[in-house]
């Protein structure tokens, strides 16, 4: 005979006045988490109490009910109601929906079961719910306010609408993670999303960063120098589309139309180059993203002089410098970090840099035959290289030399051939046949020796020139300076001794002041200037 199935009887529900309710000490929730009591109170005031409280009656010593009910499950709701009563927004005797337990289980067990068995809403369900509210006319800010989340959370959930329905179904079936879905949301191209998912499904690399990289491999980062130079606003105004990642730091996003961006860059570069040519008067200006290595080869370069400060600028510079030094000294002696002081120092430093960054003034005659190269710097700023003269633009005189050298009292040393070739001394034309005769070999050797000794003299006296010279040395030259020889070769064992000077050219060292200054030990003085130890050590 079949056994009868015992029917379950649910606990009765009833409204109990708020002033008859007390919080049970057996409630397991002791730590604040989730929505605050204040936010929960506002939600109850807006939409009412959605979930009843679980209560148990209290009994006196004789086993009779006292009319007071303890709350083992629903403590946060009770405290939210308590806050509304304290604010006089809810009457003390207002009825509260409650489920009166039969006391067949422990109070702590009921409290634990209610909290443990609660399951958070799936992000996909939250996205769909937010989407429904949006379709019903609620804005992002209003949705965020009603559910006590940030506007960014609402936008992130809404962004999941850009993901292919096929991928969302895979996510709902736990075949994908939330982080992967968020990575796919940076683009609205469902076909491309599915292609990337099919690709990574066959590989071991399914990390979100790899998904983003595949989706943006044909796009350009907003931090790229071209995008910085043009500006995102100008790019979007021209019809460009920008991909944004609401779930990660995207540094401004990705620009999806590289061809449009490059067109805008070239247009702006040409406009800036034309403005420089008109305002400064150069004969020619070339503009490009980048110029190939050696693009200045064969061109002579001249330099301008930095404009002097006016009296007002000098006074402002001195006052700013004094204030900066005083503040910097006080900051160094302070025991605690001051953000306001650091910010003030930054502002003063910026002002000093602005005063020091004065324009360069060029010789107008040289500007009329010179040119400029305009390109993009690494940070998206204009890189302007001024003062180049092409060979065909050089004015030729009878001797074939440039007429610019020495004009208007200019320093001949500031007119330099970019190729770096050593130029000989100017020769005087023969008055009889107006032809240039070569210098005697002996004189050329003597002049070369004098130039070499003078150069070593200058290098030995100037530390910064030595550093610049050392940067141009070959590895074997650096080893020879450091150790006196290059390991592994007989020819490399020759050290840089003071006597290794052009004595064989016929230059008497006693006849030159520069040579007398060098004398014994000059090589060691040069090495100590560079920080190299003496060979004798």
C-alpha cells in the first residue's frame, strides 16, 4: 500500500505593528555589506517593502506570548524601517508584513539560510533589465539613482548590448567569463566579434587583453602621436569612429579609420608648415610624418640667436626664481609632504620654463635662402628643424665660397655643413690667372697639427665637450680610454699617450701655446674629467 505524502504547511503571514518588533541577537549578519541602510530606507520609501520579515513570537515564563516578535531574518530591512520611523516618515504603529515562523528550527539557522541561499542577479539579467528600463524612458542617471549604483555601472551594463547575441548566449551558458564579454564590448561589429571568438576558441590564449588586441589590431590608439596632434574632437567631427572600453583604462580609446586620421594629419601638417613659412619668411618648408635618416645630408645649417629677455621679463624671472628657491628650500626641510607646496613648485617651474623658452632670431638674409623641416614629435607635438640651405641656394662669389659666412658680423662657426666634412682653410685667388692654387703639403700638415692640438686643448678644459665627444667614440676607443688597450689585438694595444700627437707633421710643441699647456699629464687630466681612473692605478 502506497504511503501518503505528508503535505507541507507554510508559515502564516500577517501585519505586525512596527513597535512590536525587536531585532534578534541570533541574526548572523554582523558586518555591513552591500547597499547601505540609508539607501535601503530610501528604496523602501520609494517602492515599499518588497520582502517580508521573518519573525518569531516571544514567550514569558509561563509559555504565553508577550506580543513582542523577534526578527532572526531581515535585520537590515528592520533597521531601514527604524530609520524611516526616526525621520517621522513612517508611523510607529504602522503594520509591517511578516512571516511568523513556527519555531521548528533554530533562529540562527533561519538567519543563515536566508543569507546563504540568496543568489545575486546575473550580470546579463541586470543588463537586460536596465535595457528594458531604458526602453521605457528612464535615463542612465535616473536608473543609477534608483538602484544605488554609479552611472558608470549602468553604462557598462548597457554596453553589453554591443556584443553579438551568439556570444551573449554562450556567456549565459557559462562558456565565457564576464571579463571576456567586457573585452568584446569595445566594438559593435558582431561579425568581427564572432570571428575573434572562433579564433581564440581553438587556442589556449583566451585572456581579455588578447581579445582586445585582436579586435583593435587595425585601429590606432588615441594616445598615438597622430591622434594627439589632430585631436579626437576633430577626428570625430570629420566622421571618424572611436572605439571606447568602458571596463578598462583605454587611454582615450581606439580610432577605427586610420586612412581618415592620416589625411587629417597631413592636412594639418601642411597648414602649419605654410603658416610657419608665411610668418617667418623661409624660402621653403617641407612637411612629413617622419623624414628618413640622413635627410639633411648635403645641406648647410645655420643657427639663430635666442632673443634676449626684456626688462619686465628679467624682473619677473628673478622674482619667480627667488620664490621657487625659497619654497624649494622650505620643502626640503619640511617633515611632511605638502601637496599644495608641490603644486606651487610645479606652477613656478612651468613659469620659469616659459620665460626661458624664448624664440630664436635668424639672419633675414639667411632665412630668405634657407628652409625648414616640419614633422611630428614623439608626443604629438610639432618638430621644427630650422636653418637648412640647399646647395643650389648657396650664393657663389668668385672664390666659390658661400657669401653668408661672416655676414653682418656673424660667427663663422655657426654656419656648419650638415655632412660634417672637415673644411680646409680659405684660400686667396691668384690675381693673375684667377685660379685657386692648392696649399703646400707642408703648410696643410702644419695647420692640421695646430688644429688637432687646439681641439685637444679645448676638450681637456671643457668637461661637457668631453662627454659629447665620448658619446661619439667607437667601443674600442672607449675601452682604450678606460684600460689603455683593447683586449685581443696588437694594434689595439696602443694607448692614448700624451706623446701620440702630430709631432711627425713638423709642429714643434714648444712653438704652440696650446701644445705647451697640454704637456705631460694632459691625457690623464682629460681622463679624470671623464671620470676614468689613471692608468698607473
